[in-house]
């Protein structure tokens, strides 16, 4: 999953600006770094990387508010 984590980090830095320092636990939505349109772009990016769909019910702060949470969610999604 480190490939996904690295790809997410690169994608998010390009979206919000290279001057923003992101770590694995930076709050993306709670802090306002990403808005509702940004989350849709992020979901599309993740689906393209992992090759599976994400259900609307799974799009929560618990699953998507940081890079670490996203990676944990994707690991659970892939594990089935």
C-alpha cells in the first residue's frame, strides 16, 4: 500500500499546492484542504488506482479525512 500512499500524497500536493506540507495524518476535509468537489476527484483517483468502486455510504470522514485513513480503508476494501 505504500505505492497508493505515495500516489495519494503526490496527487494531493498537486491539488492543494506544493507549499502545503502534508503528512499521513493531516486532516483533509475537516481542515478545509479539500472540499466536496475535491473529494469526488479523490474518489475517482483512488478507484482508478485500485481498480474497484467505492460505495457512497463508504465516503465518510472516518475513511477519507487523511492519507492514513484512506490507505486503511482501501486495505479493508481490497481484503473484502
